[in-house]
C-alpha cells in the first residue's frame, strides 16, 4: 500500500491529505512542513521542501514510495531530477514534472516560446533582458493600454503588473530590469497585450502519455469585493463554472490541452503530475494566460472534492503505466470555497492569532496558514482557512460556506462576501 510524502503547508496540501486519508491509513501519509489541518490526516514533519537530501533520507528510512510536491518551488528546483538520478532514490515515484517541464511555470519566456512553437492561443508578446530597456519601451508604444508586464521567474505570485498608462508602464520596465524590483525573477521580463475577457482555470493530471481532465474552476484573486484592491494568492473559488459549456470546453481540449500534451511529448520533456491552464475566455475563445506545473490554490479546495476517483489509485496507475485505464468519475454538484485571511493581508499582517472553530457540519474546513502552539490553534499565514461546501446550485453551496464561517473566528479575520456572485 502506498506510503506518500506531500511537500507543502497550504490549503492545497491540506486538501491532498484530506483526499488521501479517505484512501490510505493515516500512518501512510506524511506532510512537510504541513499545518494544523494536515496533522489530522497524517504526520507532519519539519523538513524544508528544498532540502532534497533530508527529504531523500527520510523517504529511504521510512519506506516512502511516492512523493507529491504541492507547490512549484521544489519542482522548479529539480526535485524529480534529484530523485531520478540518485541510485538510492530512483525507486521513489515523484508525481511532478522534471526541471524542464516545471519551466512552464518557472519561466514566462519559456512558456510563451512553448505556446508559440506548438500553436497554442495566447496574447502577443515580446521578452526583454537588462540593457534592452529602450527596445522594451519601443514595443510598449506599439500596443494599446492597459499593458501587461511580467517578471520571467517565480515571484511568489507578485510578478505581474498591469499599468494603465504608457508612462507608468515605462517606469515598471526600469523598475524590473534595472532596479531589480523582483530580484532575479525580473532579470528577464515579458510584455504582452492585455486580453479582455473572463478568467477560468482548467486542470489535467498526466502520466506523461495520457491525461485526465479534471473539473474547471474560477478563482478570485483580488482582496476586495467586485474584484478591487491588490492581488492575493486567492480569496475563494467555484466549480463548475457557468460559462464553460460543451463548445468552450471542446475548444479548450482541442486548442490548448491536446497541443500542450503533444508539445511536451515532442520535446521529450519528462512531464507527469498536474498541469494548470490559466485561461481567459475572449468572446468564446480560450487564450492561455499562464501555465502552472501544479494544482492551483484555492482551486484545489473545490476541484479535488469533486473528483470521485481515488487520488492514490490515479498516482499508482501513472507509476505503473496503466493510466489510460482510468475512467473519470466526478461529483456533478457545485463546490465553492471561501478563504478566511489575516487582517492586513496581502500587505503586512500578524500571525499567532488564536483561531476558534465551532461545530461545522455543512462544510469542509481546509487549513491553509495554521499551526498548533501548546495545544492552541493559531494563524500562521496570510491565507488562514478555506471553507468548502457542496450544493445542487452554486448559491446553495455558497450559502453553506458563508453560514459555516459564522462558526469560525480569529482576530482581524477578513473574507470576501461576493465569491461567485459575478457568475449568477
């Protein structure tokens, strides 16, 4: 029976642990570093997700056969390559792409070139490095505002700016390339045209040959109601998404998913695990805004509950080369999640606030930024708890989440009261 180590400490990893705990004994599930919620479903460890040597040592000493990286950091740093190239570790199955595959998320420039090469619809763009500020400003003048400027590398979700004026855009070019606003991440920048439409996230699980399409979701990035204020890691999500009909879904499969999968194969990229397609629906046509090499958060908290298939079985079939046998089974109900965040987030916020959770029966409470301190549950991050619920309609699911939130409290607790309302 599978013995698995999950890497990460957020709501996504808590959802993985919750799902796997329905399929495996608790003593077979380990999470590092985990949070107060993951500790309910398995054993938390105190290992850095980038300390590959310590992770490898733990895996061999504790008969771990499967590694599930939750976030992008360890994948971009090459954890799959590290295990595959190590004689003592290569029997352990890392369910995530190799270092090159992870570049789909780790480098905006790499992702854009990949899309151009394989005919995947995306906004027109150009990339620039330090010393090309003049050329970057000239390119901006060929476009209409607003402008989209992205740091090429990982910038903890903060590396994208959308200036409204040319002057502001030119300042950002200098800030990123010359003043290293996002450090090494903005040593290359990508400038692209702004696409007008509504965003939606699609997800696939792959063994490198075949893929399984998971339920789509829509997440809410901005801190304020009606999508105002600064971007966050995500304030809530809903699944399914009302405007995703069969026609749009088929366009996504034919124009985005299939060309991505065949492109990975053509380039002999060792890609397995999750592919996140960040899309925008422009007048009924899908365009790719970004790829992620892992599941989204908080989308995982609505997508995974809707997946009726066993996650451990899916991973095992990917490992054993029998992935194509899987018949996807989905819960047809709506699932919604509302994120409870710390006061001040996404700016400066305090940790260590005592969290009180009363009786919650109609929702699943996923911990995102929590810890136990001498038996007391405390906040330990900006996004603290995700409250997920099912309903026959989206309204019913949302009503359950908002009703359950009344039984949860911590000082400074903040959440959006309009998740999903734009889709009604």
